[in-house]
């Protein structure tokens, strides 16, 4: 019973943090747009994120612009927290039983597949832009829950949990996509061997039921360095660390330690209120100079915007509808089909994750990156506004005509 109430507390805290984080993400993105399009501030904005920061210790050195410290370093912490959340949900939460994970899992697959196909259909003939196929397949969990929170208790808790589970599975899909398709083209085997040695140490600590988080994190930082230098994307180090930090450890006195939960609870506010808004501020600054309506119909922004706004809702809703109508799952408790459709539209808010995948797909290509930002902003904003309106009017309709069960 105590564990049940603890999980309830975690879920409430999750919604509270992610909802507030969604508002901060919006403000950070807005500031980025204003600064990068104001003549007096644009130079400072560019100079800030181009500033190089590094260190040199014996034979170990690292020197990168601030934008890459954010995208390669801080985002590794983001993926660490996401992976800890996913691990907890799989082992004891909403995804611990197959019946619980089936509906959001299938919906997430549809929500990744259809947007990718839409983007691919616009870019398949261009070998330089086709690599961005995964950009519209992502859902920003903080932003989508933030929009949902504006409706308060008018939305059934089952729909909030459905969206949360779907977005978490979506993040898992993004992690797999990054590992398979967006790691470096040139791998350095010597650093991979060092990274493998660190993973071996983490495995030994896990098997020994070791619970000291400081040791795990020190080894994790070393692992991050080797993964970064190996050519594999450094954010995957966060995923690996989360896998090996134990969920429960019982000491010799019978006292139960929860290192995974402690780390998740400690890092979650920093990620929600610090890392994600900072990432949005660094990556959402679309430069409007020289933009015209014609650029909206270029293959990259059009493929992303339609992938997020059309592809996400079609993929999530159609796969959900097929699974429920075939009898393999049930409609979320207390929800109507119109509300489920509204949730499907909200899944088109890609923002943070879409911008991140875009930065990997078109690393260093400023023209393409600006088109990515434009497509992500249009698709995400459209999904947020339309999804909110659908859920608002669906809630009014449900209040006037409650569903029969």
C-alpha cells in the first residue's frame, strides 16, 4: 500500500513539474525568437552560443562551443532522467503490465511511423534532406502536458496518463532512432573500448547491489566523455547510466534504498526548469531575415510541419482506433473519442525533441537548421492550438452530455 501511494505521489509531481516546464519552454522559445531577430541583440545571441568552452587534463581534452555543450552534455542528463522514468514505469508503473502498455505503445508506433513517412514523401528525392525523416516523429512531453494542464480537471486523468505513457514510449523510440541512425559516421574504436570498460564497471556495481550514487555518476561522466569521443552520440551515455542504477537495494540491516528514484527526483526539477528551457532558448531562434512565404513550401519545413500536425494525429488516432475496435484494448476510462482525438493532435507538439533530432540530422548546416526550426515551430504551434481547442470543446460537450458506460 505504501508503494502504491508513493507511485501516486510521483505521478502528481510529474504532472506538476512537466506542466510548469511547458510554460517555461514557451517563454524560452519566444525569447530566442525575439533576440535572434532583433538587430541589437542578434549578435550577442549568436556569440553566446558560439563561445568555446573546454578543458585540458593530461592527455584528455575537450573544446566545444556552448551550443554543443548544451546539446551533447546537458541533453545527456535529460536522457538520463527520461530513461530513469521509463525504467520505473516499466518495472512498477503504468507500463509494468502488457495490457497497460499496449494501447499507448501501439499509438506511439503509429505516431512515429506516419510522420516519418510524410516527411520522407517530401524529401525522398533529395539525399541531403532525407536524413531528417525522424524529426517529426517526436513528441515533447513537457510542452504537451503543459497544454493539457491548462484544461485542469476538465480532462479525465486516464487521458493524462495515456498521453504520459505514449510520450515516454515515444522518447524510447527517439533514443533507439538516435542510437541507430544519428551516431557519428566515423567511429573511434579505442574510445569505444574505454566506454565498454566503464559499462563493465557499471554492470559489476549493479550486480553487487551497490547504491552509492556519487560513484555511479563519476563513472557516468567518464563514460560520457568516452562515448562522445568515440563518435557515438553522447546522449546515449545517459541512457546507459540509467539502465545500471538499481531501482531498489536492501542493505544488511534490511533497510531499503531507492537510488534510481532518488536520482530521478533530484534531477527532474533541474531538467524541467533548467536544461529543457535552456535547450529551447539555444535552439529555437529562427532567423526571419530573408524568409518568405516560399520557404514554407520547401521540402524540409513542409515535411516537418505536416508530419507533426497531420502525421502525428493520423498515426496516433488511427492506430488507437484500430486497436480498440479490434477488441485488444479499451477506450481510456471516462474519455470520449473526440477527447482521444484531441490528445492525438497534442502529440504533434514536437518542439524540444524535434529540434534536438534536427540538430543531429543537419549538424552544422545553418540553412537547413533554420528550416528545421521553422517547420518545428509551425507544426508544434498548430498542434498545440488545435489540440487545446478540440479538448476544450470536447470537455464542454461531455459536461452537457456525459458518456454512457
